[in-house]
C-alpha cells in the first residue's frame, strides 16, 4: 500500500495508459459475454490487491452492456494467500478478504480477474481456493497483462495486453483505486524481483 | 513476532494484526470446507503439563484446520511422571521435528524458559503458565469484544471492561489487563481484597471491592473469572468465608444482569462454576457470549499459528519488497 520509493520516470516505460486500460476492459467484457452467450450465471472474482478493482470495473462494464445485470451482485473477492505454495519462502503475508456473492459459486461460471499473469502460481492457488468454496460449472481467467514466463500449464481466457518481457524486468500495474492513477509500467532490471 | 509468550509483549499494531487475521480465519470457518492447506507439512506439538480441555482442543482444532500435523503430549502418562525434566522433554520434541510448541505449564515462566534457553529452535506459544499469562485467551476475549462492541474492526478505544472475581490466581485477568489496555480499553478489576495480588495497584487498571458499584459505572463488557478452588485449600481456603457469601457479593445473577446497559455483554473464560461466580440465568442469558468465545478461540489460534509459522523465519522485510515478489 505504501507509495513506491522509486520515481516512476527515468528507467520506467509506460506501455498502457488510462485510455488503453479502459478499452481493454471494455473489450474483455464483450468477449466474456460473447463466449458465455450472455451474463447468466456469471460470477466475477477479483484477486486482491489489484485484481479486485479490475473485477469491479469489469462487472460494471458487463452491467452497462447486458440488461438485467447487477454489478454488485456478481462481484466478489478471492484471497489466495492461504493457498500459496511459496509462503515459507517469504515474510508473512497479510491475509486479505474473501467475499463471495450470496448465491455462492456452485454451478456458476467464475471469471477470475488478476492484474498480471506471470508464473501462474497465483492462479493455481486461486483454483484451489475456489474448489474449497464450491464447484463452479467453469472457471475462466481474465488478466490485464500477460507477461509470459509461465511455470505451470495455465493460460488466460481473456487478456488485456500480451507483453513480452525479460524475467529481469518488472511490470507494475497502477490503478486509480489503489495507486491514484491508471497505467502499466515496465521497469528495467533492478536486481530485485525474482 | 517470533514467540507468543505474554500479552504484554504485543504492540498495539501487532495485536490489531492478529485480530484482523483472526477475522479472516473466522470467515473461512463458516464455510462447508473449513480446512485450509496453509501449514501443510508443519508439525505443531501441544505440550500440556496441566489439565485443560478447551485450550488444548482449541489449539488442536486450529492447527488441523490449517493442515498442520498435531502431536499431543500431556504430562500424565508420559515420561514426565518418571521425572523427566522440561529440558529433556523439549529436546525430544525438537528431535522429532516440531515446527512449533504450544505449552501449558503450572509454573509461571516455563514457556519463556523453553523459548529462550536454547533447547529448541522453533516458535513457542504460551497456552497458560501458572498465574502469569494466557495470551491467546486474552486475544480471543478482545476479538469477541471487538466483534460485539467495536464493529469488528480496529481497536477497543473508549470501551470499559469489568473483570470480576479471582484475580489473584488468574492468568486470564493478567493477560486481559495488558492486552485490553494496549488496545485502548479501560479496565476495572472487581474482587474481594483477599483475591487481589500484591502490587495490583501498579497495574493499568482501576480496582473496586464492590461489584454493584462497578456495575453502576456502566461497563460495556463484564468478564467473570472462575474461582480457582484447585489453587486454594478446601472450601475457599481462607480467601472468603463461604461460597454462598462469595456468590452473594461477587456473583453475577439475574438482578445484577438487569442493571447492565442494553448493549453490554457477559463473558467467562470457562470452565464455569455455575451458582458460584455466575448464576445459570446469567450464563444462559442472551447477553452471554461464552459459547462464542470458544468458537472465536479457534480463529484466534489459527491466526497466531499462521503468523508465527507460515512465513519465512527471517526478519521482516519492507512492504514494497513483498509486492515485487507477489
């Protein structure tokens, strides 16, 4: 949550700005409706931190296009912290909230939403977390940025932007809700990261 | 936070973090599938040198809900009854690969000794030592108070809690005075002078010898303590003339219950002596949160085990570095 110490200018390159992010989310909303033939039985679950505001925007876009959709009733958050496979390798993580729409996920089509798809490990954890909540009819994945370097056989169904990166680079997603403005930045090798 | 030995060691922010984590844990316990994979492969040892029902079962449930393996060790029926020392017992557990030790002991300070003597190399959680501390009990009490009276978030600033009864023998009272005041609540201890320890005036709490006066002050929560007869000699052991007199002066009955504010809750760490410090009317009234305290105990202990065990055993790293790794 704390503001980044490093200034975003200099070595950081902005690859998506606010209009591009907005257009990507509009397109993804249409793709979701097209693939699922409407919004019947859809549940949109955001993975905290930045997947959550993205899920809210996506649900708002769905509601704007499809009549009879109440964005608040289909949006939820899915915290995957307790399902991660790397807990023992990092300092203790704070657990986020998991809030599922009142109807649950049984028999629904769950659209998972995250900001960046990278190793795929977060999504693996999310799939485990979902199976403890119920049995959805299908699970689909929407991400704003796919930067490659998968370590597991996982792919996204809806991608805002495919971003070829080196694993030494760092992709940073900024959202108005959490960071004060929208933007996707690529930063050069910094020595940290994975 | 490497060990949890005393409620006094917790800073305001650490205590709030534990309560926030416990709230997320409690949410998972309302699900059909309550088990989480978080501590898979870790081993938690319950080392109980003193009798306990709910604390041991609560820790065992908490560890199992997080998928940890649990070894239960009680002094009865073990080599301790053959005279094995705490050190040798601890080293045996270390050799068996314990990742955390939950210890209850009749001697005050035993968990501290275990944590810092260099015998074992894993987190130690105090589950009650002598008349010293019982930090997870105070955390679950704070969690219960927060949920009922503070909207379930933040701290307990501005709330008033009366702790009534056998303060002298009570580690629950000591832990609660420390934790509740850390969280911003005001605490009043109510007990006969014989059941208050020497030096109690130095505690960050007000003291009253009269329950009716204390209740007239309008506490938001009333915590009744068990009269610990096993720590007294027969029939009160000179601490009070008779059970009937204690009950009349310091027992929570229907009449006293009726004087409480509408929002006030009644708590008891259990096991209850019905008819002594609390009447059946009070124990079973809608204000009583005794059963909920037990349920909250599991969530709080899950939070403590998560925070002590899940992360890397390394010094804390700044927040923004964690995001890089996320």
